């Protein structure tokens, strides 16, 4: 289909800076931000609170049919995650929900339930979507595909700093082990594994100023208009 404004798909491993870059890039371009990872975190949170195992496909299918997950963007560009009408934006940003998102995103019923929602949110263009399979599965026809990476050590450092800023005590060595394990889980899963799309631009964010990175991506997006 022909879009007046492009779809920007940003994929990459956990901790590569996708959320920060996607948020700032969307604001820079005047696009809508769609944080797909937040959708999976919300499902993991709902499953935890309702006693549903993260690998129970039948129960997860029923859960997805019973809950409502919505994304809202504030005037400042922040994304609010509403689960059954309640703002759970902070509740989904814990290490446990990070593990939960990786687990439930590997389940077929969850991916099927959220795929249509993601496509509805982005199909008209003028959006920045970030996740792990946006350019390969959700929008393989996206006008611009970015695969954002960073070294495991850099990603662990960022993750630990983010958690400490929220008052959560964290061991950086343990965080690095979790990052490496998450990489293996996301890349090795049978359903929609993490991989770079053949036509994606790979960008390493290690040691790169976020502002400079956003400007680089904005130029790439503008060239696709």
C-alpha cells in the first residue's frame, strides 16, 4: 500500500536503547509512538496477577480474549499502558515483567492476539514502532527498518542504571547474565525470533550520544517520505 508517511520499525535486543530512541525519534518526526514491548509486558502482568502460567497456551489465549490493553500517548510524548482501564505503566517495568514479556511473546496465542492490534495501530503510517519482530513479522513492508544494537555490557549498564533510578537495588553482574540469557531466549525461540531483517539498517548505539543517534535516524526517515 502507498502511505503518505512512512512506518519506522525499530527492532533489536533488550537494552539496546529502543524505547528511548523510538520515543525521541517519534517526537522529532511528529509521528505516533507504538511501544509493542509494553503490550507483551501487560499480558505478562495480567497473567501473573490472575495465576496464569507464562507457558500455558490455552490459559493465555483465554486471558488475551478477556483483557483490554491500550496505549496512550501524553502531550509530552510519554506512553501510558492501560490494562483493563488502569494505568499500569510503572508496574510493567520490573525485571520480572521483562522476563515475563520474553516468555509470553514466545507463545503463539499471545502473538496472534497482539499482532492485529499492532498492525491496526501502525498501518496508516506516520508511526515509530519498536520491538523485536516489527520489521520481520508485523510490518515487513515498513519503509524504514532499523536494527538497533549495543554491546551486552553496555545494555546491562543501562538496564541497571534505569532500575536504580526507580529505587530498585540491582547487581550489575547479575543484570549482564540476564541480558545474555534474554538474548538467547529471544533469538532462539521458534515463533518470531529476534533477527535483523535483510533490508534493515543496523545501528550500534554503544557509546553514541542519543541526540546524535536520533538525528541520524530522522535523516533516514525523511529520505523515505
